[in-house]
């Protein structure tokens, strides 16, 4: 059973510090989109960013919803 004040997040993942700054989040999103456009798979992009494929898919969906996408 988890103790009160534990740093474990949902699914037992440990939090590694404060959330990234908005500029860092935007840079990550741009890198991810560039890799996808270049032909990398979402699984490859996720591994390169240190994310799970599910979290990478969520982030890409957020960016596309915010910015729109015109193929």
C-alpha cells in the first residue's frame, strides 16, 4: 500500500521533479511531430523521448487538436 506523500503517480510511475516549462513542452512536441513527418513510427518517437507509446500518442493528439493539421 502506498504511503501518504509518496511520489508515485498513476500506474506507479515515479515523478522525477517539477513539470517541464512550457517552452520545453513545445520543443518536445515539435521534435515528436518532425520525427513522425520524417517517417518514424510512434513507438520509435516515444522511445526516443523516454515516453510510453500511449503517452506519446496522447501528446501528439493534444498538439494536433491545438494547432490543427493540414496534410
